[in-house]
């Protein structure tokens, strides 16, 4: 009987990150809506905190991976980041 091995994620799931940011945006819209009840607002806020924590964790993991990729001979090699469209 073969055992299933848990696949390691080497690349963060961008779709999950984007889904989470979209969910957070929809929760913000709920909170900004004047017709939202207090109960609905509290539920949206609680979910928003959970989503935000998940997004922060994903960003920290991505930052660690970038640092590992830039490390060379136990020294951190730095590079300037110029995002596309930043021609001001």
C-alpha cells in the first residue's frame, strides 16, 4: 500500500492571495455600508481580522523566500526594486 506524501509548496499560491485580498475588499465595503447592522459589521470585522492575518503571513513567507533567493555565499545580495510604471 503506497502512502501519500504531502506535496511541499515551493511557490506561493497567487490565486489564494488574490482571492483573500478581494474578500478583504468586500468586507471593507460591508463595513462602510451605512445599512449594515451592528451584528453584520462585527462578523465582517472578525472575518477581516482573520483574512488580514493570513495575508500578513503570506507576505512574510514570500519575503523570506525572496531573502533566501538573494542570499549568496552566506551574504545578502541586495538589489534595487523598480516596479513597472514607477517613472515619476
